[in-house]
């Protein structure tokens, strides 16, 4: 997922002032993040203070067969995670140590279990011109997730899986801090179950926003750890992450890369702002009252204020097709598709005015059809979305020249697309069979 390559530069800059004995002079545009300087301003009554003697034994399970050196490292990182994240494990974390082959197998099996309906996704992404028609999406995901795994937390099993060895590399130590944070916050906030519930309920944009809280929290804790390292260890960590194979990531379509990076990069920015407002106390509030859209992650100042508009679901039947799901595309969805085809400037202009949406998706085993109802914050925002969608259709999809049918701007060729705007509302229809698209617009 390349999160370290993207974020370690920032972590290194934040840490530059930490080592006063360093002969190098480095300037930063922001003060270092420190758990002490950004701690919550609330105080705890003396009678509720827990002494060290009262704390439960949280010695991780599963370390019996480790070398003394590796066991010592893991125990040290467990304690460091608790100190940095300002939480204690409620019960001992379960750590499973496997060889690299077993680690890769587990990652592969997890992806195969989690990625359902991949054929339908392939058809939709191909229709929208986001991937070549022959793309094997399952293989792509497997390559991406398996490329640089240095350990992972399995929320279903409640275990942290790490590779075996005589000791941990700098990258593995940082990754273990990140994954231990997941294990720690899962015990306190049940974030794995909450995230899975959003996915199961097909609330995909909310799930992406909630995942950004989860990964942003863990990334922030990881960066707090990195900034306290001596400069030489920071440099070793950066060197190791840069040497990792990124072939699959670099070759993936941009919208997939951006989607994978989003919860780490934008999630970190979101949780960092909460941290600056009130330490981890503010972040923890976001687990009980999470952001309701990826718009609130992209615009953290809108968190809790700019709530998504509730948009009615489009038609949910199409003769000859199976109804796959209806959900929210979200500002992130528009950002990633427009970024790949139209570029960043056009994307921000078009999606900045996102107010809400709802889409229905149909698939018959070969053909794909999508109808999406969009609501903008203003009529001008709706005009910008309409303009961007027309430009996107013409640049990305296998369609012909524009015509008018049933009030829609229609583009029909091998594939079909149509757009219509009414005030702040925009409707977008796409179908790989033009007959299905014509049916969906009532033509």
C-alpha cells in the first residue's frame, strides 16, 4: 500500500528537531507532533487513577517459541504502543508468528474471502473506462496486498500476524506498532466489527470514511513512534521501505492506487487535526460518532457539520439483470475516477460541491448497468458536475456523439451513457448494452 513511502518523509521532517545532538540542521514548517504537547485538556479525578500494580498482565500470547531477542523486541513494542496511544490492552493481544510463505498464503486467502462479486466490479470498472476489459481484478488485488506485507492485524480472529526471524527490521518494527494499534483500538472500540457491519450493509462510502479513522489513528501512532527514533534509525527505516518491491502498485490503475492510499494518507490528515484539537480523546470520539461520508475526511473542518444529503435510491429493477447493490458513490468515488481520466484540477472543481448521492448497479453476468442520482450543494456545483461527467464520458467510455433522448444528453456507441441536470440534481446512467441504458432513462 506504499503508506510508509508516502508518509515517512513527513515523519522524518516532524522528527528533525528531536535530536538536539545532531550536527545536521533541518527546518520544518510545523512543530513536531508529540503526545505530551497535544494531550487532552481534560483531567482525571485522583480516585480513578489506575496504578501499575492494578494493570492487567498484557504479555502477548503466542511468543513461547520465539527467540529471546525477538520476544524482547515484541514485548518492548507492545509497551511502546500502549504508551504512545495512551491506552492499555484490556487483555493480552494474540500474536502469531509465521514464515514468509505462510504470511503470503494468509494474505491471499484473506483477499479471496473478502473480495466478493469481483466479476461484477470488473464489468463496472471496464464500462467506466477505468480498467482494460481483460483485467483480472482478483489477481490485481492479490498482487497489490501481497507485495509489501510486513505483518497485519486480523480483526475476525483478533490476532496479529508477523513474519518469523531472529529479529525485526526497522520497517517491521514500525509496522508492528501500526498493527498493535489496531489490536489495541479494536479491544476498546470494536472497530473491526463496526467496519464489517458498514460493508455488509453496503454503506460503502461510510465504510471508507470509518476505515480512514482506523488507519489514520494507527498511522498517527506509528509516526509518533518514528519521530522518537534516532535519526540513523529513521534513515534505515526509510531506506528499507524505498527498497521494497512496488511493481504491482506502480502498474495498477491510478483510481485503485488512490483508493488504497486514501485511508492512510487522508485518514492521517483527518486524525492529526483531531489530535491537534484535543489529543487521542478527540480521535476516540470519532469511533462512537464517526464521519458519515468521505467528504468529511477530505474536508476535516466539515466533520460533524456538513452532513450528506439523503438521496432517494434510483430504480432497482432492470429486466434480464440481477440487482447487485445500491449504495453511495461518495466524493472519494468521484475524485478517484475523475483524477484518473480528467486530472486533479478538473476533479476538485467537479466533486467539491458533493452534497450526496445514491446509485443502483445491475449485472447479468456479462453486461453492466449503472444509474446514479447526485445532489450538489448548489446549482453551480451541479453544473460543474454535469460538465465533468460529459467530459469524462467522452474521454473514458466507448461511446459515440451526443444526442438528445427523453431530456438526457445521450452518448451511444459500443457502450451507452447519459446525463441530465435539474437544479441541484444530476442523474448519470451508464450501460455496456445501449438497449439497457435506453430503458433506464425511459427512452
